[in-house]
C-alpha cells in the first residue's frame, strides 16, 4: 500500500485514474495512484526506468517527458473510507479505463492493470514463462513469508463483496466454458478433496450437518431456490381431482410417488401403479 496516500479534509482516502497522452502519436498510457503529487514527480524523472513498464519507459526515452509532448488528464477521482477499499476500486476502474482508451493494443500500457485479467500472451511468451518456473520450488522460509502476507482470515470489505455478488448474479457459463471444464475433469479423481473429506469424517464422526441442524430460514431459502428452478406440474389423483405443485419433488412428497416416477409420467403421459397422473403445468 502507498505509505502516504492522499487524504481529503474530512478524512477520506483519495485516488485518481489518470491518462498521459502523447501529442505526437495520439497514444495513451493509463495509470492509477493514491498519491498524485508523488506520481507526477516520478514521471518527471526521465531516468526512472521503473515507471509503468517497458512500453511507456521506451516512449518516455524516445519523446521525453515534457508537457510539450504529453497531455495529463485525470479520468476519474475515487474516494473511500478505507485504504483497502480505495485500492480495490482503483484496480477495478484502471482496468475499465485501459480498455476504454485501448491503451494496451493501441497505447503504452503493457497489461490491463494489476494481475493478468484480460492480458493476451503469445505462445512464445507462454513457453518462456513456463520454462522460467519449471522445476523451481519455494523454500520453507519463502512459504512462511507468503502465508504471513496472505489475506487468509482477513474479512473482505462488505462493499467489495456486494460488488462481486452484483457482477455474478444472473451470469451463466457459456457452452464452450462448460465443455472445457468437462474435458478437464474427465477421468480425474479429486484425491486431495476426497482424502480431506474422509479425514474430516474420521475426526468428527460423521458428515458436517450431522451435528449442525439447518436453520429454518436456510431451509426456506433452499426450498425457494429449488422451486424457482423446478418444473411446475399438475397431479391428477385417483379420485379425479387435480392439484398444482411448484416442483416434481413437491408433487412426489404429496402423493407418495417417487420423483423418478413423476418425471417418467410427465415424459410418457403415463399413469403410476397407484393411479396418479402427472403433467407439466
């Protein structure tokens, strides 16, 4: 984290997404910062070769860093109550603005922000990365440092959780993604997961829910979700009267017929041995 982030008079943390646009080429570099003044000072140090990656470093060396060549624009200001929230918001918005300005394929950004989201690598680059890491292992000391620096056990801010949840609601995997996952999992037995599960059962004497009754509210939510994705069906009783059920499972429970039999009756328009008929509502 930035040691001296910008703060507003009311104590909020401030960050900016900015653009450096080359007046000669028209191409842009998009970046983020929690301390705008310091970031500008780093830009003016022409010999600083660690500013934003290879592409922008080469452009600064070729064209210089003066305002006669580069326009500076603040694309977006972001304010947050905590520094972790600001950092997450800056990361998200930087990714957006890099794509908006086409600053990777037609600009001076080497990637779409922190991490590898949206980055495209050639086969040559993939092989280089693979060969560089193949056969290497972290020392126990390094592993301990990584564990200490990890966010394990640190709760994620509620605002970030809600943003992630909003993005995922209603999002479905494509057929290509489903097929790719299916191909990856064919013939693969999850040994680690299975072994861990067996060990857990051995230590705790049964499944997790054996000693953890499901709350009524959770049961209601589970039933609601099941009904939303279930098949509405109409059951015709032996005496001729009909009832509608939100799912085949509800119909099966009410009539004492197996779910498989209900499904089979709907498909074949048949009748169960004890005289029930079922059809889609």
